[in-house]
C-alpha cells in the first residue's frame, strides 16, 4: 500500500479496514492512532506484536525530500518493491541499499521529510482479548520463557501480550493478551469506546495533574492509577480489528512524561525487579505497562533486543525526579549487565556516549554514513534537519 507521510494512523486504519472491498489491516500499531505514519515509524512506535515487530518493520519503501532538488526513493537491495517506471514518474533518485534503508526506517526526523511510503498490510483480522488474568511474578517468568520461543508463523500463539503491575504491590500481575483470529464481520466497539477521549480521560495520568504526582503519597496515587486502569483501560472481554482496539488519541496534562525502555525478554524479570527497587527508593508514583515486541531490523530501532523485546513504560511528573529515575535505571542496568535501550520519544535525553553503548559503534556508524549519503554530504542540508536531540546524541 502507498500512503502519504502526513496521513494519520487513524485515517489509514479507516481506509484499510473500511475503505476498500479487499479489507486490510496494519500488522502492528501503537495504542494511539493520532500520529502520522511518518512520525510513528521515525520514532519506532512499538505496539505489541509478539510475532511481527514494530511499525518500521512493515515499511518497504520511502520517499525522502531533502532539499537536493530531487526526492529520493529508498528500498532494500535485497527486497525491491516498486517498478522503475514508478520511480521515474516520481522523478526521484533511486537508492536500493539494505543499510541505508535500515537507517532511514528509524530516522528521528533527521533524514529529511518523508513524503510517502509503501507499507505491507495484512489481510484484515481480529484480535480476541479474553478476560485479563491475574498471575504472580513466578508464573509471569514462565510465560515469558515460553513467549521467547514463539515463532512468527505460529498462529496458535499470542499475537499481543502485555502485563501490568503496581510496583508497590507486585502481586497480582495483570496479563492482557490476544490471539490473532480470522475476521468475522463488523463488531461494534464497546460502550463507552475504549481509549477514546470522551471527557473521562484515556490513561491515569490524563486524570491526574502533574502536581498531584508530586504529593508525598506515592503508594496511594499508584493505587488510584491501578484501580482506574482496571476499570477503564484494561484490554479484555472484547474482539476487534486493530483500528478499533488501538484507537487512543492521548492528551497528557502539561508536566506529565513517560519513561520507557526496552530489554531482552530474557532479562525482563531482572529489569522488572531493578525498576521496582528504584520506584520504591525514589518514591515514584507510577504503575507500569510492559509489552512484547518481536525485534526490529532497523539500525537504531530501540526494540532491537532478541529473541523478543519487552518495553516497560512508567508515567510520572516531568522534572528532576524523572531525570534522576532514568539515570539510576541506566546505572543499575549497566551494573547488572542488562543490555537496554530507551524509547526515542520518551526519555530525558541521551548523550552520544550513551547511544553508542546502547546500539554499538557499528550501528551508529552505519546510520551516520546513510545520513551522509541521503544529503550527499552537504552540511547545510543536514543542518536543516538537525535538532537539539540529535546534536546532543552525536547523530547530527
């Protein structure tokens, strides 16, 4: 499918699932649909697809506008998809290179404007969520070990898997998981619609201003978040298409921020224990959602950990406490030998040294070389698409 870079996930969901006779669906999506598709892939929006990957992984062609006078059309050399006639009609310069494409998939906005892209959609399907289960951490550990071995073509296994926990009261751990099942006709969304901005809010932090999260009662605040989530946001007892299930248009109060990091599923329990220790020590009021993702092939995709990635998300008040929390996470993960990466759009800022430790010299070097190629090594053009974020991270 060919889509414009500025089209939102929501509009594309509607077109794929309802706009044609041959109905299709995204293979994965974040919980929200308000992002543009270019923004979703550029920051590695992850979703929870145990057997697929993150949003960049369904993209197979990219049109970049860089200021060189002609646009570029990027594809993998190992997987060309568009005809020479199509590229000629675009009046674009063709680049077929696996490393350049893997860099541009998660570009952080630094490779120019994504004008259009080609993505591979799946035949329309339903995700069937049964009643969420309550388990303990030992049982969770066993389930994660089994998920680590799931192959992408095993239709009998979970397609979506997430677990939610309260760091101040670990048991029970809630598990919301769904299998991918054949589409069986239109299913109306539940009432009130899940994840819709309807005055009641979307997530616990939408209903709690930042100053409330700074009150010296973290256990009580987290308990409220937990109760609210179970009543209003837990994915259970429902079957729907991806466009119905993942339909949020999040709206945070000013001052709310999320910390999110990814580790290998093999290190998930250890990372869980460390993060709980820090939450308690620093009195952070925040429950946690963790989602499984098949590792991405993108060079700077933060969901790159094998055999599966687990993404942990903590919402909290933005400020010194947020930075302190992330710094302590990094320090203790390093001490414990846990390979980890941070969500590109949900952290307090990574330095060049930290990024190189997380991704390795080879990946960063290839990404920078791809950026040079895209801009023909023109420093003036590159500077147009630099940001304080990429400059600080040594990616400018």
